C-alpha cells in the first residue's frame, strides 16, 4: 500500500495501514511522509516579500522564517468603495501556472484556497472594520462575501477540471480561547457560502481539507455539515481534542494537533516523542487521524526527526493499546 492509498483509506475510514504524517508539506523534507501536497493558485496567499497583491491589499513583510506578512493597506476599508472595486479575474490562466508545474499524481493533490472567505474579507477591509460592519452594515458585508465566494467557486471549478484529488481551504475562525465571531454570525454570514464553494469539489467526488486555527469547537458540527472530510489543525491548546474525537471522530478526520506553540518549536526531542505518542493514542484509535503540526514555524531538526520517527514506529495499525503509558514512561524516547 503506497502513501497516497493509505491516506485515502484514512480519510474514508477504510482500514489504513498506518497513521500518515506530515511536517512542512515540502517534497524535499526528509521528515514528511509526503502523502499530500497543497497547490495554491497564484495570489492565494500573501507575497512573502510583502508589497501589493492582486487583490490590491498591501502587505508588510515579516521574518519569513516565522510567519506570513500582515496586511497594512486595505482597499475596502470603507465599504462605499465596493461598487468600484476591481476584482481579480479567476479565469486568468496565469493563476494556475504554478499549480500545473507542481502537480504530483503520486501524492494527494489538493487545490488550495488561501484566505478563503473571512480571512479574505478582513484582509480587504481590515479586521476591526469587518467586525464592526457585520453589525452596522450587514447587507454590504454579505455582498462583499458573495463576491469573494464567487471568485473561489470559479477557482474551484478550474481546480476540478485540472484533475486535483481534492481541496485545501484556509480560513481561521478561532482565537486562542474563543471564536473570533459568534457561532450564530458564522452560520448567518459564512457557512452558506463556504458550503457552496465546498460543494464544487463534493459534487465531483473529491476530498476536502479545512484549515481553521484557534478555538473552533462550537462550529465543528457545521464544518462537518458543509462537507469537510478533514479538519486541521485541531489546535491543542485551544480545543479539547479528546472530546472532539469522542463526539465527531467517526464523521471527520482530524489532522495536525501537535503543539507548535511550545513542543515542536521549543521542546526537547523527548517531549516531542511523548506528545506524538499521546496524539496517536488520543486521535488515532479507529483511524481518522493524520499526524502533524498545527502550523509551520521553523522546527529544530532534532524535533522534526523525533516526531517523524515516533509516528513511523508507533503509528502502525492496529495501534498499541498502551501508547499513553509509553509516553509517560519515556519508552518512545528510545
């Protein structure tokens, strides 16, 4: 069974051979199994060097080793500019040129929508402006979101025609301890449009990965309902992973979950091994888990190796029943 078939078996709950794992999702990463690849269209994510993107958003470059740039110029800070805003053309063939160059059929190929809906809206408007307008000018916000969704739907149609295996959506709805917006606001403004975008892939019989950082527990049933097959990152310090696995583990696959706020970035290899064992024990039982980090800051090589080695050694099905005991005893450190 090759890595791609095993991943598909995990997603479909069909007797996989082992827990898949990823780290940076780069093809040359020796500590990444490489079972899937993200394929973003040109302009899906901010330019790492900063500057103005195709949306007219101005980005300030940060330390490229640590994080993406952050938006400093918002072309729709005032929604009165919406009528005259020049939207990027989703039919521009240049948007898919990097995707065509990178497609690798030996991996699960995921057409990637960065800053899918709310993230795109607050990048265009500014986060505070968006959150205020949700209350003071909801109809204009809905028009803005409709326009963004139409762009993403068109890109999804192009990805499907290109022959991808599925999609990766990035749209953060959580902070460290709560959602950024109420579940009711999510359901009124964002959920219906996300469902429309996702359905382009589901109608084609393709897989959907949904990335949303922070505390998203209240909307996990909604994410399942709109068609996501995989939820990343199930952030360890922001969600009750055990509860989510218990209540929804037979309906959606969890990916990631390895702490990057401390363990993978600043912890010892021994701590990484112990946590990897705990993650497999908590999320891997019965299948439905893809081991990996919550996000992608730099990882010390010794921690990357400790993670990959542990998952490779202890992620074989059927899983050991004493993985938590092994973690506590430090058995995974040898």
